[in-house]
């Protein structure tokens, strides 16, 4: 994770609920292609640390997000998180989260077509 992304996460000032939705989106990005390489998992962990979360809190958030994805489906969880964050965040925060999601999608050195489609949805919902 580069220094710019670390600084960005510290500037976002997210509530616990907003952090949960960012994790849901990041996890959806990692799972959308049915494969979460170690690089993407490590990136999720680093994002959590950058947001000031403990390892236990990171694990709890990931478990909650996985449970939501299992019960609702990945597309519904992503849509709900996008809508919830759009209601609460300002443009700079949304831009920052988009940057984080792009980082997650590209952390395994390639962006799968499914990751690109989800990123396109994020860009459509959160137009700059």
C-alpha cells in the first residue's frame, strides 16, 4: 500500500457503520471474480489498519460482510453499501473510497472483468 493511500484513509474520518460499508465494498471487489488472492486479502487487512482498526475488529467486519454477502448476494450488498455511503459521505470521501476500491481491484496485478464491472458501477453511482 503506498503512502498516498495510507494518508487518504486517515483523512476519510469514517464512522463505524461507514467503515463496515467500505469493507463490504472492498470484500465484494475481492470476491466478485470468485477468487480472492492473498494480495487482496492482505490489502483488506492493511486498509483496516489504516482506518485505525484492530486485528479483531478487522476480522469481525470481514465476517459480518461475508455473512451479508451469503444471505443477500454480492450484488445486493454492493448496491446497499454504495447507496448507504452515498447518503452519508461528501464528494472527497467518496473519491477517496473509489481510490481504495481501485487499489483493492488491482492489488493482484490484474483487474478481472467482474472487478471492472463493479468498479464501473461504483463510478456510475458516485459520479465525480
